[in-house]
C-alpha cells in the first residue's frame, strides 16, 4: 500500500468532509447542497484511494473513478445493492444524473495524484506511517460503503404518513395548498405531488424532494410558472416508483412579491399492486391533490378517489 496517497492533505480533507456530511451535516441541514457534497468528496478521494492500493497509472485511476461513478449513479447498479449491508449499515443511493457534477472536482484529484509528496502530512517513523495508512484504509472503506445510516432505516415507510396537516394558507394576496399524499399509479387521479394555487401565485421558486434515509435529493426544480400537476413530482426515482415517505422543501412567490417557504413530508402510495405493508395509522387523515376546490381551497369532504386496498 502506498500510504502517501492516503496521507496527503487532499485525501484527508475529502475523507473528513465525506464523513462529516454523511453522518452529521445531512441530518442537520438535509438540503440539496448537502446531498451533493458527499458525491464531490467521494469522487475527489476515490482516485487517490485506488492509486494507494493498485499499481495503476494516474490516468487509469481517474478513468476508473469516472466509469464507476457513472455506473453507480445509474439504474444499472440497482440490482446489485438492493438489500445489501456493510457491517450492518445499509448501502443505498438515489439515481440523480445531476450528481455527475461531481466530476468537476477531478482536476484536484489529479493534482493529488501527481504531487502527493508536496502536500504530505509529515510523520516520523515507518511504523507510524504504516499504521496511519492502514487506519485510513479502514476508515475510507467505512466512508465509501456506510452512508447516512439511521437505526430506523428498515421501518415501515408509512409509519408517519399524514401525521401533519396539509398546508392551506395565504402567501401575500394568493393562496396555496400542499397535500400530504399522492398515488402515482397512472390512473389520472392524484398521480403527481404538486401544490395547488390560485391565480395570485406567480411561481414556485424552489421545489425540492428528498428521501428520508439517506437524505438524498431526488427531485429539484426552480422557477416553475406553470403550476400544473405535470410539473410536479411523479414519484419516479431512477426508473422505479417506490412506496415511501419523502421530505419536501417548497418556496413560492405571490404576484404582489411576497415569498414564503414550506417544508414537510408527503406519502407516496403506488397502489398499482399490493404493497404487503400494514396500512398506516394516519391513512384516514391523508390529504390528496384532488381535494382542492379552486373557490374554497382544501376540502376534506371531497372524495379523494383513493382506497387502502393495496395494503395487505
């Protein structure tokens, strides 16, 4: 093992950033930026990690990183990691092609590969260097494989479904309604998660959806002026629609210039086939997109058109 590629400041900074983001910052902030930060840190240090282990060229280390990350962030890898754990930690990722922005950090990786001795953490004694290298190797494996773990990772995704009331509120001179559940089963009813708004709402400035565990961004849109269901979230993550509880962060602006932000959870219930899950305890409290009256706003007496027959 060539420890100089693990004990230089570029690798150490990237490794610390990866660990802090996955196991602290995502839980505290959980926004689009923290979702991307781990991708940048991982792409930064992987070529150095590979070069420390294998007798490969610098170009091959960079090339393998690109090919691996392209594969990892594509639907092709889904079958390999489904249900896989690393020392008890679930391995998971969300297909989001904007994650490929992380390739922008590769020139810094190449610098670390070319000049590892000039940015080296100086240590005296060969034994200390070998122990430091071995320790960093183990920590790196953990950082790469066990991300954003939560002890409740395997809980029923609907345990907290619809506990919070839907938003129906004023933003300046306009009004908005944000449901708490949708059913992307392609039957034309409640297929999209989208806010409803009257003509006095100018736009949706930010529309962000992320998973709860791990907290990864899966849907991100800005400056939506045509507020229709088709511009909302259709429940597709990669190429799959999952039964899940998602978090959202939405910012809207009214025609008179008032801006408000909203955050909460929405339950995605793809009832196209049995889910083999018990019905959530709060299912009767769910508010669906169709339960919006343009004149009176949210009206729970409106038939949602949904049942819980997909639960066993």
